[in-house]
């Protein structure tokens, strides 16, 4: 080395030692996770105060940092890995997924072009085809991994708009008369549909929330009626979003009927199976994708219910050429000469792309489809048993048909005539949620259905066993 050389990492042996210690830390953390509070109970600002206002001028050894991590970071962590994390969708990691993340961080490749790392591109294409076939999706779908379902739905809606042939890419959306475009989804669809549509300029007036039926599934008659009304006012249906596994209750929209409407109306059909997609692995939900051959795009999140650490969301489409037409823009410095390769940067907004396929490959290869299926089947069985136990309680009402691994209920308070006191029921239910979460022993979240507050339990952790649900029942019984 010359006097002018400077090497950032000066002690490779320190890295090896600290790396082993970090893996030991992770192994202990996962083994002992049930001893921790699920929901962090720090006060706002408490964690920030533990850190200096400026970065250190001179560095500290890794050992020191691991100790500081334990002391100053861990108290403010809510443990998404905890088997009694039942809130939201318990975004599930796994040991295989953690190792996949480690390897991908080590390689630090940027898979924007095929040549910037052929393995990143080719493994992505391969594992997405594995997931496609595991879930029984049609052959020949193009797949791409992005960070979240929100981004994938945004990309799908952008492609839907491009597919209308209104030359928006060339002429923009101002200065000429464009038809009023509509995106339809049920009143139970995830807010990411609205966000994507808003970002694309559909406006709130362009987003139509179609009523759902008693089981919170899209009412297809209402969809058809609304489209007819909109057409009469010269509005154009651009996209219809069907959700398979809604956020609040895991309801499954009637895909085949919705697909027929989309086909007739020449609207893009986007399927949001972000959470529910993996349920197709188990017998009870094998049919949820019935009708999917007519979908233009489908989103499935391995970071929700396929044991892959956040972030990893798959967008499938049978019309990759439309996605490419929407987003491809190749400056001179990114031109390459290879033919017959996928340059994934052409199919979305971002240029730089993490090597996420490696963790998905690791998860699918380490556990194999049978173990993954068994884990998901156990979640579905636990949910159904939990619903039975709750039904047997006098002061609990199940407020949506239990579906997949989600159970939604509320505490009911009755007046002397036996009629439900809505205000008192809401108070009792929020108090129950607060008590469960304050205990640190479990974490549940809430939703609102037809105006009523409801408690929501979603099961999805790879380590969850019935004892964990039994502990939750104990907290509910008080
Ligand atoms: C049905 C559904 N779609 C989309 C999303 C958005 O997911 P992401 O966090 O990957 O953007 C969620 C989040 O919970 C969801 O439940």
C-alpha cells in the first residue's frame, strides 16, 4: 500500500469475530423472543434521546456497537417476530429469510440491468415462476419483485392507464380533453389502491368504492350498476381491483364474476392477493384464484404470509409489454447490447433494485413447499379454533366470517332488555385492545366495519403454536 491509500475496513478479522457474535445474537433473540414484550412501551422521543446529535468523529469497535444496540435500540423495538404479534398482518420473517438478507447485503448488487448482476435477474425470474406454480397461477406470467404491494398496485394502475391508448405518456394529462377515468374497488380494498390512483392523477372522484356484501366481498351487481351509471356520464372504466384477502377481514372478492365484468368493459383487472395469495396452498382456499386467467396483473406479498422478511412484494402480469411501454426509459449510459434478457429497470419506477430474490429463494428452498403449506394450514386451523372459542364467550361477537388466518370480533355490552349498547360495546372493545397490548404479552389491532369498532387478530408467524392463541384467550377472558 502506498502512503496515499486509505482502506475503510481496516480489520477483516474484527468483522469475522463480530459477525459470529451478531449471528449468535440473532439466534438467541429468536429463541428467547417469547420472553420479550410484543409491543414496545417506550415514550415518544425516549429512543432519540439516547443518541448523540452529531455522528462520532472517531469510530467504535463492533462489540461496543452490539452492546449499544441491545441497550439503546432494542427497548424501542416492537417485535414483529414475536409469535403473539397478531396485529395488522404479522409480516413474517424466518431464519432462512434472515440468512438470505445477510447474503444479499453482503453482495450488495444492484440488479437494474441483466448485466449488473445476471444472477439477480435470473434468480428473480426463476423464483417468481416457482411461486407462480406453487399458487396455481397461469403459466407464462411475467413477474417482478418490488418493495411493497402499494408500489406494485401503483405500477399496475399506471399500466392500466397506458393500456387505454390515450397517449398519456406522450401528451400528458393536461391541455386536451381526456375522458374521466375510473378505478373501481370494493369498500374493503386496501388504501394503497387509492394512494396509487391519487398519485396517477385519477383524483378522488376517479376512485369508486363499490359496496361490499354481508361477508365484506365486493357486490358485483353494484359494480355493474355503478359502471353503467358512469358510462352514461361518459366516464371510462380504466381498472377494476379485486381483493383476495382484504385487510380488515380477509374477505375474498368473487374474482370470476369480476373478471367477466372487466372483460366486457375492457378494463384492466388487477388482483390484490398481497396477503391472501399464499392461502391457495391449502385445501380450503385452493379455489381463491378461480378466474385469475383473465387478470392483467396480480400482487402477492411474500413478506406478508410467505415467511420472507420485509420487503418483498411480487407483481405478476400477463401484459409485461404494457408495463414496459409505461416505464421504460433508457438513457445512453444504461444502454446494453445483450438481447433476450430482462432488464428489470424497464418495468417500474425505480432504477436501483435490491437482490431480494435471494431471500425468497432461500425461504422456498430451505423449507420446501410442503413445510410452508403445513405452516399456513396450521394458521388457518388456529384461526378457526380461535373463532370457535370466542363464539362460546357470552360477551364476544364474531363480526365477520372468519377467513384465512384472520378473526374479527368485538366485546358486546347489552342493556337490561338484552339490546346491544353500541357506545358501551365500543368502549369495552377499545379497553380490551388497550389492556391486551399494554400487557406486553400479545399485540392485536383494530378495524371498523360498517361503522363498528372491531378487534382484529391475524395469525402468520412461523413459530406460532396453539399455546400462544390460548394465552391471547386468557387475556380476553381477563
Ligand atoms: C390487502 C392488502 N393489500 C395491500 C397492502 C399494502 O401492503 P404493502 O405494505 O406491501 O404496501 C396491504 C397491507 O396490509 C393489504 O392488506
